[in-house]
C-alpha cells in the first residue's frame, strides 16, 4: 500500500490562466485564486466531485494580469499583484493600493504603509517571486528573479545575507519549506534547486525536464511538488525520487491538441489536498489516497 494522488474535482470561474492559489488554515473551506483575467476569486469549497467549489466573491481592482496572491498569517488580509503594477491589499470590507516594485522589493504592514524598500544589492532584472520564511528564529525573506538569482534577506534589517547562484535561465518561483530550513527555486532551465537557508548553501538539484512554473512543499510530508509544463511532478526529498506525476488527459477531436499547462500550486493546510491552476482557466483538485502500485 502506498500514497498516491487522485483527481477529486475542478473549480471553474476564471476566464484566464490561473496564476496563483492561496490557502489558509484559519479557513479550510475557502481558497483564493489569481488569474490573468485581472481578478481574484474567493471560493467556498463544497467538495462535491461534480463541482468542488463555488465562486463566493470576485475581487476586481487590477488593471492587468494578477500574477500572485498570498494570505496573511491570521487569515484576515490578502495581497495580490503583478510586478509591473500596483499591489492591492484586500480586507473584509474593501481594498487599498499599497505600491509596486520593478527591480526592488518593498515591504508593507497591514495598514498599507510601505515600511522598507530594498534596493541595495537587489535583483538586476524583474523580481518574479518573494516569500517569507515561517521560522521566527531565523526571520528572512527569499526572492528570485529574471537575473537567475535567488537572494536571501535578513528581515530585521533588510540586508542581503546570501546570493544563491546556479540557475542558467530566468526564475519563475521560489518556495520555503514549512519549517523554514529549506527553499526551492525553479524556472526556465527546468531545474528545481534546493538551498539550505540555515547554512546558506546549495544542497542538490532535481531535474524536471521542462520549464518550472510553480513549486510548493507539502506541509506534512517530505515532498516537493513542481508544476512543470503540463504535468505536476512530486519528489520524495529523502530518496530524491519522483513518487508521482500528475497529468491531464486531453479530450479533443483534434489529434494535435496540446494539454493545458500547470501554472500554480497550493496545498491545503492539512496536506491532504493539492490545488493546481492551469492555462485552460480551471483549478483541478487532487487528493492524497491510499492505493496499490
């Protein structure tokens, strides 16, 4: 008997690529998704296989693609944006603009006040992804960009701690492990690189074989998931082996029809459900099940 992933349903509501998905343990029956249709959708999960969730609210305020959305640790705020345009902070009663960045990183508080702008030793090209570490004993920010660099910043003073060098193509994504000890980065070169955030060093590289659009660690298993081309690869990091590869079948009368690309990933807080966004505007829901191989 072994754990495997099984499709449980879909979420349909966007009219553009699903670029990011966010979950929070405070509200296990709710997720947020961002899209190229310029909107954020708040979903109420029904867990019905024919309609896994319903759009409860559509948040509109962006004038261009929305590439990222994150939920605050208390579940009360969401921040969304695209690197060329203003970020928007969404609260229960509305929203306000917070600012924007180009080759810089800006930090805001929940009042929408920009507290710090990181420019010194920052990225030389577009910043594509920024993530906080959950480890309060080692408060850091990790960023990546089109300059092929992963940078680790000290949150206390916003000074650069480490440059991680090794990628040969622009980077789309960086993710931090649940305990804050590791981060993984990926992009055009198809390599998922693992970095030790405590020691500031490269650990090893996993070859996905295609451009990596998104990465996420499982919250309760030693797994790393990669959205790579049309598939999702799941590595067991102890054995450094692929334990599952999730692909969507193309149902079409056109023999040349291409499968949708997977562009975003997010685990539920309990680690039992994986939400995946695609270029066909759908979110597909996968669940960990016990089966035989």
